[in-house]
């Protein structure tokens, strides 16, 4: 794997981690149960994507 590809994966990992933390924060602050559940699903989805990128290494 080239250094450019490694930088791309590192960047993607950072973005997914940021999206996951934003979704977690939103989920905990929402009062609407349906929206909170949806945000929880987004947390899981971003965690799955994060793990897929991590497995590339």
C-alpha cells in the first residue's frame, strides 16, 4: 500500500470517527424517541464503516 493510500485511509477513519461521535451526541440529546433510535442506527453504521476501513490495514 502506498503512503498516499495510507493517508486516505487515515483520513477516512478520522471522518467516520467524527461522524460516529456526532451521531452519539445527537442521539443522547434528542427527546424524540424515533429520531434518537435512528441516530443510534447511524452510530452503528458509521462504526461498521470505520471497522471496514480499519480492516484494510
